[in-house]
C-alpha cells in the first residue's frame, strides 16, 4: 500500500506543502482558516498518517519523554504516569517509563537507559530531598522536571502539600478532635515535610498542642501504616484521629485500629491523601485529600518544554490545588 505524503495532501487541498505541514503540526495552535479545513479534510480522506520519526529528524528531537518512578505497583506512581502519558499524547509526544526502586545506583542506571534512547527530557518522580540525580542533571544541562516532589532547585510540578496537610488536619479539628496523630511518610521527602507543615499550621491555629509521639515518620506503604499506627495507638490510646500521608498508610491505620478493637469512625477517625480509586471503594469509604494528577502532568510538561536547565538559581515550581473529599472514615469523637 502506497504511503500518503504531505505532497499528496497539498495537491488534494490546493495548497503548498509547507501549509500542510503547519496545519498538521500538532504542536501549533489549530488554524480555523478555510485552507486549513481543506487540508484536514484531504488528510482524512486520503488516510494520511504523520511520520513521527521523520518529523523528529527534521526537528532534531525524538518527541519522546522519559519518566522515572520508584515502582509502578505504587498506585500514586501509576496514576501519575498514566496522566503524563495521556497529556504527552495530546501534545504529540510519547512517554516512556523506567522503574528505579529506592537504590541510587539503580536510579542512575535507569536514567542513563532513558537518555541512551535519546528522550527529549526527563520527568522524575523519584527525587529525594538529598537525591544527587537532579543536581547532576542540572550540571549536565539535561532538560528535566520533578513531579509530585521537589528538591528546591530543579523545576517542579507539585501539589500544594502544605495546603493539603492543613485541609486534612483542619477537617479533623473542626469535627472536635483534639488528639490528632500524623503519619507523614519518610522524612527525606518534600511531600512529608510539607504535609507535616500543614498539620502543624492547623494545630497551631486551633490553639492546640501536638504532644510528643503523635508524629510518626515511616514508609509510604500499607505495611508501614499497619505497623506504625499499631504501635502509636497502643502507646497513646487517647488519640482519636489519624492523618496519613497517603491512602495506603491510611488503610494500614484502619486495619491496625480494627486489630486493637477500635471502630472507624466511631472510635477513630482516619484521613488519607491522594484519593486513589480504592479510597471510595472501601467498606468504610475513606475521607482523603484529592491530588489533581492531570494538572500536575500538564504543568510538568509545560515546565519541561519551557524551562532551561541551570546549575544555579531558584527553582521554578508550579503548585496545583488539592481538595478535601469527606467520606465516612471521619466523624465527631
């Protein structure tokens, strides 16, 4: 079967080849002129298919972005990559993912693997506050952006986690809880630091004190929530509410409460974070903070295409607004 070319479309529409190229370039704003409409109709009737490889060669890029995540079994990482993949496709780009775990050596290997495939830039969702990778990429002038987390230096597209932590804690305080504990996640992440800052702001504004032992740093998974909340509730039975830094931690806290004979929400209120699909499907639907993954993905790609990497200078950061989603896991004490 003969391949339909730009020249064929131009002949059918009665315009120049350069006009066809501009009209069909998905990176440009769509033209509403009569000539542009003729081009689109002709392309559809002839079955024209854009040659991504040829376009990339002409531009000197590959129209591919690399996405680095710790693991795809993490629902949050899967949701972020899906949002990035969809947004990239809308822009005529292809998103390629690599998994690096928590090992700096594996992170470096995964990065080099993506760069060897000549991706046009990197989206990093695995950055720790002390991660050396963003610094290396800045020094090497590799286009990159951090997503969901920030190191305070590289461009970043994040949720306003301080606001999210505030909303979650304020919700519990407004219900009447005075002994609120928090599982902010690992202390080496910006998400934990900012969600904990929001927690502290809400407690301070309410004139309450956060007594020792109610802040428990831990991992981000279900087992970390189960073990950490189990110890916390055993040591401090007067705690009536828990704010967990993600929905998996919250689910672990709920299980720990049940094992200790405490009902949710009658005996313990629990708030999660991210609003993953499971949150609304639990036997007791989870109150949580919704993160706008689609907005973060769009911001990340905007920053990747518009912000030149630089070794020095303040980070460019875009913050998306979270939303509290009240469900049945929280109630008055």
